[in-house]
């Protein structure tokens, strides 16, 4: 049956046009109940529909078997409840699904996943196209009221329909809504309706579910005093007008890690002035949470403040102690130099909340039998959250997940609800899970939809695969990787050709052959963006069948590859470059140490060894050329843990030693990346995916220049070449480690390298590599950027077809944005993993005495590096409840005088290292200065420290 809606619309030119919308209604849409014989059978697909005899939690309100039907708001706010395994047999109406899709993409994705889960028996009913449940919007009726009525009509229809099923027990449909008016209307119409809270509290066997209820209405949750703490938020419509007219500025809110009463808002747009606005004080922060998009009003210049150097952690137990907050705010307002003042503002409204589920721990209320407790997130930038729970005793000492529901004006903290218990704090599995969740690393197992696009085993290369491919199986190809590496992306070959020149080939796994654009496997890889390497775990970007088997270029098996082949002379000058899809058979999978042993061996002269020697010789020439061009050789203390084979706890910790072969592989990977970058840019000047490394602003180098000056060395930073040369000259015969320290410091001055689309940018230069153009081509198993580059290159050499998204620069820019975010998060997750394993290592060690060097000098502390472990930490000279020593800080020299002892950058010191587990959530490494000894009896003997996890785990070679 066809129904149509007619309405009039005014065009931009002012003409009035008549629009007719056709809407098809059907009678053959099944109700989804397994016992129903009246409806046609359900089409095959994910999810199994509603059970004939609904299993699920027993309710004291409704003892008879029943299905549940929630309205839109309930689904939006109580998705945690609906995801719980206890809740089954739920009807999700098309009306509800469409509204959810428009209002929250994350909740929409979650409900789609639940509908597809066969164990949950959720059924999506297309009520808007069913002849008996479709309704027309009445005159004067809002679309919201029309949708509420459509939901009630569907509930009624279901109850009438299910009565016709001749079964012993009648199945009822219960309507769940938290909307008071909607519930009253439903009851008037004879529908059984409950609020979510009423229904959940009636589940006799599952009292723990009550904790997962989101507190949507603030009634009854208000602080008893009801005192208004925060100014009201301006409504969105007024904010948008204000932003347009320039009264307000829109930006991303970044809370401070060190001071909970301070934040920065990064303003969107290209305006040069007021890019960064400081917000100070509770009322000005006005309930914004880290990463929210907010509207800010600039304060008058006489109210501007300077960024505070005070460290303030919110550790108060009494949530209503506002006087105390005001005292703390006064600490911030210390007298400051006029030059230090920065644009300052206040948050007037929230444009978009970026709340996610937060990991952390329960701070149990001191009141006995209390239900209301504070939750302290692991991320110090997130405020504490008030939750209600009956299982506080069980949850104490556990890592839990909590979601924020809202933040009323009269509440010091936001309200939230308990979502999930992850396990005991300090437990290795639990802490790894927390680390992955907090860094937003997608780590759930690959879904069936994704796995369905993998090749069927046993897999072999077919005639079809050989089209557009060269057979290079006769070449002596080998791979060189870290020990235990199973995802081998790259292999090399070297041979002399008849004309006396050399042919060198870089062969990269042809991942894009297996991952086709736009399917579920491609979307999942794009979302993950990168493989994440933790200390003893790898979170793959692509399923294991590809990463460790079919795409991994293991020895003695045929594999598909994408090859970049150069003809060079003996001076490593490139004479010809060609790219081809190929098939290879690697003759050896070597570790760096094995390859090095072959190169150095006097007796081995087989083909592979001869090739390695040839490659190594060329690599040295290539490296010298790069460095002469101004490429930087920087340093970062990378550490490797040696694990106990039984407990998997770290038993030894040492810095990673790099061999000549590491550098050999790196040189050819860099060369391949540059060659491919040039090729795809020549073919697609508007949509090549490239990687750039911006030059740091000169001020970034201040710390390096001052530190070198203190040792009578000069560092020039006018260009990368000048920096590289002055670093090479900065040697001290009596202090050989000084050069490494300077290079570590120089690394800290650098900007982050980023992916970008060539059509959206005009600065392509890679500062660190001193290359005018660069991309990533050599690691498609572990980086999605490389897959896109492979696709572009394949189209450029006519080995594959293009597709619309590949030549859409806006789509590519979006991909780059996600990749940059995922890479940054993967880096932070790796550092956090090293920090956690370092804590485990020192837990069993007790107190360790080690040599260290001062890297930075602060006003009340020094940051030191212990070369033996590649470990960095801060020695503080102020401690709670202890007298503070006399401190004099000199910014020019960088030095700190503690009592009568002066400490300079790069001084060698001795420290005691131990684990401080007094705060179970934020365990930290403590370092105490042992030499030089600080004089004065009242000086604390155990200054505390916090580990900084700048050191990174042993990763795959950099390419």
C-alpha cells in the first residue's frame, strides 16, 4: 500500500514548490516472535529474534513471560542496562532507532551490535512501514509527540497481535519509559508501562543491576543544601548566535593534569590571536570536562591571569567544602610578572559533551552503610564522579568503569553510574585492560563480520593472483627483524646486474590484496589505524591470519608482495626506479643479530650473506648522504624487559642495543618511502597520503641551548643541518655520555610527525629526515596509512582499480586525522605499559642504588635519567608534612640550589630507586638523591618522585 505526504517548500530563489513524499506500507513485516505463526518467516540475518518462551530475569512486577519495548530516551540513557546479559527479548522500533541515530552515533552503534548478538534476542521492528503501526502526524502535533504516539500504537498492536497466538501462556509487551507524560498516556490507554528504575528494581535475582542505572533526572540526587555552585549554561541556540557575532569563542577544553582548578581552551578556527585561553577557578571552569567542545567568554584584560606553576590535586573527601576550594583558588592568584599574563576566559556553555566511560577506583564514603560514593578516575584530568552503589565493599580496591550522566548546577561533582568491574587494581591483566581503555585503543576481538572477509584456508596463489604480477621467486630475498617477530612486513634483495650496476629491491607484504576497500575488514583496520605493541602483548590492526601468516613474508613460502626495485651504481646513486606487484619466496628470516653475525663472519660466503654485505655497504653510503643533507640522528632511551617464563613478570630491565643491521634495514625502508611518496604525488598531486615533520619553533630549543652552554658547548639550531653538525661536535672526552644526553634532550624539542593529504597542505617537508617529501609504504601489516599508499601506488602503475573515496581529498583528510590520533594514543599506551612493567620490576627489587644524570631542573625538583634502565623520574625536594629545604632556582643557567648544594643539568648523581605503592591507583617510582648529599638536618631524606614514561618499549624497527 502506498501513502504519500504533500508539503510546500520555499526555494532559495523564493519560489514555492510542492513536494510529494511517497511512503510504502506493507503487511508482511514479521513481528519477530519465534512462536508466531501469523507472520511470514523472518528473513535470515544476524540476531535470532524474540524467543518463543522469553527467558531472562524474573520480575516481581510482571511474573508472566514478557517482551520489553523501550522508548528513545530510555535507549539513549540506559544503554548500559540494555547491554547487560540479563536483559533479553527487547523490541527496538524503527522510530526509536532513527531518533537514536540522529542523536548519538556511539549509542546507535552499540544498539546495532546488541541487535546482532544472537544471545540477546533483540528484534528491530520496522513499525514505520507496517500498515497497522504507521501513523500520520496530526495538525499541531510536534514530531516528538507524534513519535511517542507511534511507540504507544506499536506496543498496543503487539499486545493485540500476541493474544492471537494460541499458546498456554500469554506473552505480554511491557513499555519502558522515563518520560512521565508518556507513561501516564500509556497507562490511560491500558498499556502496562514502567520506568526503567521500577522495572530494574523488580528483578529479584539481579539487585546489582540497580548500580548501572543512569541517573537522568536530578530529582532526589541533589545535594541536600541545594546551594547553587555554578553559573547556568547558556542554551545552544544563543551560544551559536554569540559565536557568530564574536561574543563567545568555540574551542576544545583541555583540563590540566597537575592542577584541577585550571584548564586551557584551544580555540577552533584560523585566528592568530587568542588561540589558547586559560580558564581558572571552579566557577569559570563551569562543569566542563576534558575534551568537551565549549563556548568561552573572554574576561577583561585586568582579569587575565598567568598559567600557575602550582600542583593541586583534588584529594578532598568532603564534596561540599566550597570554602576550601576558594582558599585554593587564592593560591593561584600569586603576584606575577605582567609578561606572563595570558588571555583568560570563562566557560559559558557546552556545545558538545565528549564523555566516555572512565576507568578508575571507588573512594568509599566514610559514612557506614552509605550508598553514595565518589569515584576517582585514573586520568587526573577528569573530575571525580558521584555514583550510587550497594556493592561498595566488593568494589573497593577494584578497577571499575563509570559513565557520567549529568552535572547539575548545585553539585560539586558530576553524577554517574557504575558500568563494569574490570578486576583487582595492580593485577597485570586488569591494568593492561585499563591502559587500553584509557588510551582508546580498540582491542575487542575481531567480529564475525570482519573475519568473514578473510581468505578461506587452505590458501594458495591462483592464476588470477598472478595477473599484473612479476614472478620474483628466483631472487635471493631475505628479511631482517627483531627476535620473535611474526608480522614480517618487509624483505630485501641485492644482486649485481650484467652492466656492472647493482639491483636492490624492497619487497613489502601486499596487504591491500587481501583488504578490499569498503568492506568490514577494511573499516575495522581503518578504525584501529595501527598495531599497538605493549610490553608483552600486541593488539593487531588486522586479524592474525593475515598479520602472522598470509601477509607475513616468512621464509621458504610463496608470498604476494609489492616491490620497489632500484638500479644503482656503486656510489648508491639511483639510476632507475620501478614499482611492481610481485610474488616472492624469502630464502631466510633473520634477526638483526643473525644478520650481523653473517656480515662479520670470515667463513660464510653464501648468496644471502653476500647480499647482506652488499646491502650494508650501500646503506652506509646512503646514511652518510642523508646526514650530509641535514638529517638528524637523535636518541631516546628504549628499554627491553626480560620476562620470567613462568610468571611473565619482568626480571631484568636494560636499554636496547642497536646493531649495524638495524640501520641497514632502516636506510632502505626510508629510501622506499621517499621513492613511493614522489611517485604517488606525481600521479595524484591532490590526494597523495604523505607524512610531514614540521620544524620546531625556535623557542623549543631554549632548554637544549642553555643546557649545552652550561657545559661550554654551542648548539646552533638555525636548520636541521646546523643542529645535526653542532650535535656531532658536542663531545666531551671526560664525559662520553654527554652527547647521548644532548640528543635525548634534542628529541624532546621536536614536533610530532603527522599524516596529511597533499591537496590540503603545501608544506611537505620532513624536518628530521631532511627530505622534501615522505610517506609510509613499508609496514602495511601494522599501519593503515601504508595500505592507502599501496592502493594509490597500485592505481598509479595500473595494477589495481581506483574507488571514489581514494580520490576524495576531504575523505583522505578525515582518514589522516584518525590515523594521527590513533598513532599518538598507541605511543602513549606503549609508554604507560613500560611504566607499569617498570613498577612491577622494582616491586620485587626493593631499594636499588644507581647512577643517574640530571636532564631538567625545575623550581622544586630535578628530572633524572638512569642510563642503565633508560628510566626517567623526578626527585622532589618538597614533601607534605615535612619542612621544605631552602631552594634557589636559576632559569638562565638551568640550576637549582638546595640548601648549599647546586645541581646543574647533566650533573652525574646517585639515586635510590624504589616503588611507592601508598596510592594504589597511582603507584609511582620514588627516587631519592643520595649523592651529592644535601646538607641540613631538616631536609626530607626521602624526596618523592613520579616516574615519567617517556621511554618506550622495544618496538619493531623504525621505518
